[in-house]
């Protein structure tokens, strides 16, 4: 079931009140000024009708003081309205902006906590769209309270009260009109909103495709494959256009029926009042008052149905964001973290026992067992698809739905609070991901929160052989590297990844072919730099070039998710097994 289908209006109001609560003083001040300003706007129509009655009475013409009082009060009311109306929006709009930014921040922060399996099932564009629309939903709802809902409430209650004191039958007819107008408008709205949900989802999907395309613009430009992206976008736009066409038809047909009903009611009531005037049962002031206030009645009825439509859409948007917030992380679940153990700083060994893991029912790791002693340097090799990267992901605690155990001094990794564990782990991926900020910030972002690094930035840059790169940059370490580090070469980005890992000062260092993008000279320099520092860490290296792991204490060979060999470089080379065969193939 789609999350918005089970998201009730009551829950919507409850969630909304939670985001308004920190700013309730401004919210209620805004409501007060809006309520009183809208109440004051009902006075002019009554004043005009009263003046007409007084001016049509010869007795009143001889004593104009009452008319003068009406004009004076009218002026005072107008002055009050002029400042209170805008003052209400001053307070209300602040609440709208701040509350919407709160849900934006909360949703984004929660996404960072969700499991990697969830992340893989949602495109980046889709996630961005849901975050943005959650913000828009809260913002629109609060703004509509101050723009429309208070005004509709005041107009409805105020006008019914005014006419009830003058003509109960007329008052009841207005109640009947507004009730029936709202009910059939709401019924017609349901069909339109069902189509709106479909359009909304299609826009999210289109946003996902667009985001992915822009995020991979270098590949698209390099291979000139924009035509393929355009074909995919065109297909989605055609489907979206048909859905939008249907949505427009449903909304406009609803508007047409509303207009016909409104016109028929106005004609009927005006005829009825005019008939009463002709027969001396009512005065002309009542007709003037009704015509003056019916504009507010019809406008309020129309605005109420319009805002109902907008709030229904905002509810859908908020429900999409709330569905994210209600998705509980398994690995970093706060309830689970509270009872988990902290990372043992003086651990002696990591044991992998009968570890098995499947991707969508396809076996990735099969009953592997391995012991890694503290300070050891372990190389992991194997052909593509052997399970090397999967093992890395499990060691990073990105998945926990595996069979077997990963133990740190007999403590299962599943029982360790992930943040406590990951604060002592660093990883250098084959493709280093950089942010659109300075080189300095891209390195320092890897620092562990609350812990002062033992090595300064300059030392880390030297160790990662980034000094020459920094010298070439216009603003040195303060140079913005561009989206995904586009201003740097692949090798330079990888050096930044190594600098990050060294800056983090980990106990456990995971390297996924950390020198794969470097030229021979740079690779040798960084290999030497790593060699100088690897004794400080327990190091696990995924290697594609076997020459990079000669210095490892132990090499583990994976094939089809199983460990088929393990030993030192020399031992495996002399075994004439899988490793020996891979070595000979790379030497050709």
C-alpha cells in the first residue's frame, strides 16, 4: 500500500502541530491578528446597508449623527485592518519557513541513518524530490492557514451570525448553500486527487532520471549518449503529459459545476428577497447587505474548496516525507543502539565465521571463515564477482542480514553500536567521492566528531603526496574542487581519499585498490607512503593489481564467494593454484 493511502488527516494535523510547536508564540500572534483583521472586514458591508436604510428614512436625515458615527468607526476599522492584516502574515510566514526547514533537515538527517539496502532501492533524484516536497507541504499548509482558512472561518461564522440576527430563513439558506457546495466539491475533488497522486509519483520518477543524468554528465558528454537519456526522458514526459491532461480535465469540470451552482443560488435568493421587498416584508438594506456579503460567501466557499485541494496535495507531499521518517533503520535503530556494546579499543583479533550473504537470492559469499589479528595486513584478491566488495560492505557494517558472524574479540559486529565501531574505521574506495567544497573541507570531513586529530592537515597532505596538487591549485587547500571533484583528475581524487583515511587515524583501514587511478610514479610514491603508515593500522586491501600486495602478511583468494586459497605472497605463488594463475595472466 502506498504510504499516503494510510496517512490520515488526523495524523497530518498531528505531524504539522509538532513542527509548529517550537514557534507557537509567533503562530498564535499571527492567528490573533488575522482573526481580528478579517472580522473587521465584515463591517463595511453592514455599514453600507445601514447607511442606505438611514438615508432612506426622512427622520434620520434630520439627525445625521448616527451616520457620522458609522463613518468614523469605519475609518478606525480600516486603519486597524491595514496593519493587522500584514502583521499576521509577518508572524505566520516566519513560522511556515522555519517549520518547513525543520522537516527538511529532519528528513535529510534520517535518510543518512537508513540502511544501505534502503538507499539502493531509492534513486537520489527521488529522495531529493520527497525531501523538497515535504518542505513545500508544510510551508503551503501553514501559509494557507494565514492566507485563507482563518478568513473563511471568520466570514462563514460572521456572515451566518449577521443574517441570523436579521432573517433566520436567509441565514439557514446560506448554511445550506455552503454545506452542499463544499460536499459535492469535495466528492469531485477525490477523483482529481487520485489523479494528482499518480502525477506526483511520475514527477518524482522523472526527477530521479534527470538527477542521475546530470550527476553523470561527464560520461554523457564523453560518450555523446545524451540521445539515450533524451529517449528515456521523452518517454516519461509523454506518459506524464497524459496524466496531467486527465488531471486538468477533472479539476476544470469540477470548477464549472461549482460556478453553475453558485449562479443558480444567487439568482434564487436575490429573487426571493426582491419579492419580499415588493410586498413590504423586507427592506432594501437587506438586499444590499446580502449582495455585499454574498461575494464573501461565494469567495469563501470557493477558497475553501481550493484550499482543500491544496491541502490534500500538501498532505500527499508531507506523507511521502513522513514515510521516510517512519522507516526505521535496522542497523542504526536508536532503540537498538541503546542496548548495544561500544567498540572495544584494545581488541586483539577479528574473526569471520561461516559468513554467507545473498543479493536478491543470488549468493555473494558462501561460508567463508577468516581470522585477522590486530596490526596484520591482509590482501583480498579474486576475479570480478568473487565477493571482494561484498566482504568490504559487511566489514563496514552496511548490511546485517547475513548468516554467520563477524566477531571483534568475541563480540558480534551486529552487537556493536555502528557509530562507535565506524569511528575507528577508514576506507579508501576505488572511486573517491568528493563534495563541492574546498580541498581542505573534503579531507577534514573525515574527522571523527569530538576527537582532535593527532596529525595536522599539512602532514596528511604530505603523506598522501598531495603537496604538488595543492601548489597547482589557485587557492591552495581552500580551492573549491567542484561537484564530485570534477576539477581534479582521477588520480588526484584518489590521493584525497587516501588523505581522508590518514586524517581519520583509524584502527582498521580498508583499501579498495587505492592506487588504481595513479600513474606508475605516483603509485610507487603512495605505496611507499602507505608502507610507512600501514604498521599503524589493521589493513585489509582489495587488490586488482597483484603487485600491490607483495608486502601483505596474508593474502586471501576468493572465487565464487568462497575462500579457495590463503597464505603469504610467496606461498601462494609457489602453490600453482588460482593466485599463481592470476599472477601469470597479469604478467602477460
